[in-house]
């Protein structure tokens, strides 16, 4: 063991640590070695050699490491890294990484929480199939709640091909902008996007690497918050290395070792990029329709694409880039602020530290190793969205197409509230109340610039897509306030929440103004349903998503209960009483003969005949939403005690609950999932793979 006294590096606190010195060569396992005393030479790996010159001092050991003629002192690097109290506690080794012609100092650390996070590529847990592969839990590489996110681009997670390399993912469901394709070979084989056979893929929250087999290319990637870096090893001999960057509609300009420009997205949104290579290309230009124009520097219009090439002698290349929703200049600032150099390992190491610190906000004890894997992997998934799009204190809003000052409160979006209000938002209150406050303030800014001043329902990078049913942003506001998170304007939030329920239609997946359905609900206290085959006449009802009559009645009852809590906090007694009365509207659809929530027609009659497993068509959407009546039987989130009484008491309630986990599908699996593709992860009729089941005890 090499003993290093931290005081010998001029650190501010005195501490003795012992850890091994090691050398790590890119793409090989760490090589541990004992110190070589008196200048002896020891060959460690092929041509890689090390001389350690150890000079004892009273307060420790000064260590210099020599790589050929390169002399790099370990002292400065260790001094900086170990002065960080948070980083120092994870130290388990000190050394260098040899990358090309550079010796990069690294510190090996133990991360007790991060090591339990698993992506499906590592553990084969099938999580990407939880919702039938339609909305899989992708293995996203990113820092917590950060703007820059990527995951490997392929047709699906049974595909053996990578479709280029990702640059930025603007939506969890896979909306990508820009794409990188490294290539070695004949110029005649260049393409906008290369499809690769691949192997040895590793996906970590903070790091990605893969071998592109046919190309004999090794790729590594590490993200920061608004920037990232790629490393490419070109392994073919005497072959020209290329790099192709493409996008959709927009502009790309190549200038020396830089590429910059933007891609247009819908709703007046632009994504800007500024990219730098650590080696200036020998040739570059616009690539269009299979031809490479080296004289042209700017690609414009649809299918923008530029190509760069280097000397066949080039064996490795580092490419770093920044992204922005504001401007190219801001993208460059984001890059320079976050990744000042070209050392991918430094970026990855910082990502590891950030992830471990975030995951370490919850410490667990007991259980098995597998339990810890499940827990910390789930926590990692909770930290993808929403994403912070504040850039140096400013953000671009698609709601008014302007750049705003964030006033010291970061702006967050891409928060699919129907997915997140039940568990993710309450968890965030416990883990990071200031961040949660910024998210709530972001909702309020969106509502302020929305034409009808409604809270967002599905706020995405490109705006509020109004997906799913009900208006559960009100739940996020009320829950935070009642739990003491109050650094926002409750009166403003209450006004926007009321508008969300009353100034737009309750019809799912719609931004239309209130219509007949809404008037009926306000008068009768439920959404009327249609009989099978009955023609829809309400224009605001989505032809695919239907009325979801029971789901909307139950969900709106809950939203109105949340409004009552906000009204109480504001001292609005009359409104609080009104919304509390409305919160019992779920009773209007309870069938005492069956103890299920059962759709009624506009005359108040139960729809008959009825099958609680399969009535409602595709996804049961005529009456429910993505799940069947067995799941929505428990959707009285705000008044479980009353639901117990409706079912006839505790014993009857428990019998019904047990039956949920024991009732068979009713059809062969392929038929069940053909109609209810989102009703997955079944234990009986309980669907662990979809949100409406998350609160069921």
C-alpha cells in the first residue's frame, strides 16, 4: 500500500488515508501495482511503463508519475479532489488513465448506492416490456432531472441494430434531435445515419459504452446537465475515420473543429447545438443525397447533415457538445461551463458522484441484495423527469415563445402529471423540497402564459399535450401545501387549478372549451356513458380515447377534493364546502349490488349487460382508462374510509381487495392484452405495470 498523507498536499484538514496506486489503460481492467522504489522500471502493459519516484517528507510522501517523457504530478489532482468532503469519503484508489498520448489522473471511488442501480441491459429484468413495449422504461443516461438525456437508439429492445448514436432526447417517449454516426471505410459508403451491429454494451446512469462490431469502433459517452462528451476509438488500420452529424429541418455549419446550428421542432421550438472535436478534421462539408460537398460549409432546410474526416493515422477522437433551447451562443456557454476539457473520465466521475449523492438521500437497511437493486433502480427512474431547462438563469417558454429570467427558481418541464402525481411528487417533497417548489412554480409560470390560465396536464418540452384524463396538477399543489412546502403563491395556484377543472373540457386528451359533458357533470355529478354501439355526438370527445366516463368522474372527484383543501387553507369557507360536496361524486357511480364503480347513461341507468373485466372496448376507454373496472374499483384516493363503508364494512372491503389479486384474466393472455395492452404486470386483475394501481394497498 502507498500511504499518502493529505497534509502533504496542503489540504485544509489533516487526515491519513491508505489506498492502492493503480494504472488504468483505456478498455482494459485496472492494473494494480505496488510502489516501485528507487526509480526501478516496471513494465505494466505492453509499451506502457511507469517509474515511481518516492521522496519521503516529514508530513507524507510526494509522488510523481512518469509516462515516457510526460511528467504529471499527482499532488495537484489529489489536492483538488480530496478537498471535496463529499467526494473524499468515497476514495478507494488513486491513479492515472492512459488515453492516446495523454495520462489522465483519476481517482477510484466506492459508491455504495449507485452500485445497486441496474439497467435492463445489465440485469435483463425486462422492465422495458412493462407496458407491452409501447412506453418502456428506457435505460436513460443522464444526471438527475437534467436537460440532456439520451438512450441507445434502436427500433425496440429486441433489435440487434443501433441507429446511429444519440445526441439529445427531448421526451421520455423517444423524441430525439440530431444524431451522430462515426464511420471507417470508403467515402462511397457514407450515410446520414449508420445502422450498427453492436456488442459489449454497458449502460450506466452516468456513462455509456459500446463496440460497433462491423466498424471496429469503440464508443464511450458521458453526460453533464446541458452538455456531453463522446470518445471514439477508430481501430481499423490505414482507413479514413469519419464523423457524420445529422438533424431534421434547420441549419448546421461546420467551421474548423466546430459544428454549430439548430434543429426546428414543433410549436416554434428550436434546439441549438455547439460541438467541438479535440482534433481539427482534414476535410469537412455538407452531406446531402449521398454526396459530400467539401466546399459548402452550411447545411440548410430539411435533413441537414455535415460530415468530417481525419487522417488515417488518427486512432482516437473526443467530441464534446452543448445544447440549448435559447441560442447557439448559450449552447457554447453551457458546454464551456460544464465540460471545459476533453476528458470523458472526468465527466463520468462527476456524474457518478452526483448520482450517488442523490441516491444517498435515502438509506435503507435489511432486506436482500436484490431488494437493494430494486429499490435504488426504482429511485433512479424517479429522477429522470421533470427536467430543468434553465440555462444560466434563463429559459425559453413555448407558451409565449419568449426567453424569460427564472428569478432564481429553476424552470422544469416534461412532467407527465397523470403519471407522477401519485408517488413521484410526494416522494420529491421528502427528498428535495426546494426543487419541488421550483417545479410547482414552473407549473404556475406555464399557467400564467396559457391562454385560459389552466395548470398544465402533460407539460412537455414542446408544450402541454393535454394527455390522459382529469387535472391532477391540483393534487401536486394541494399536497405540497398541506405538507408544509409553501414557497409559492397559493391564491394564484388555486385560481389556475379551478380554471383547469372548470374552464376547459373534462373530456380526456382534449384542450377544448367546456361543453355539454361538462355541464352535465356540474349538474348531475357524473360523466354519462354511451351504450356499446351508440354514436358519439359530443365534438370534444377524442375518437380514440372516448369519454372514459367512470375514470373521469372518479378522478375529478379527487381533484375537487384537492380544491377543497386549498380553499380551506385560503379561508374560502363557502368554496371549500362546495368542493368537498363535489368530492363525493364517485358515489353516483357506485353499484351497491356489485360493489364496483359502474357507468351510467344520461338517464341515470347503469349500462347493462356489463363485464367488469372487458366492457369498454379497447383499453376499456369507453368507461375507464387503460385499465378495467377491477383497478378503478379502488380509485377513491381521498376517502378510503367512505369506500370501506360503501362496500359494506371492513370484512367485505378486504374480501374485495383479495379478490382483485386472485381474479383470473378471464381470457387467454394474448386475448386479454390485445384489448388491454396497458393493463400489465398482472397479479390477478391487479396491474403493477400501470399508474392507476399504484395506490392500491
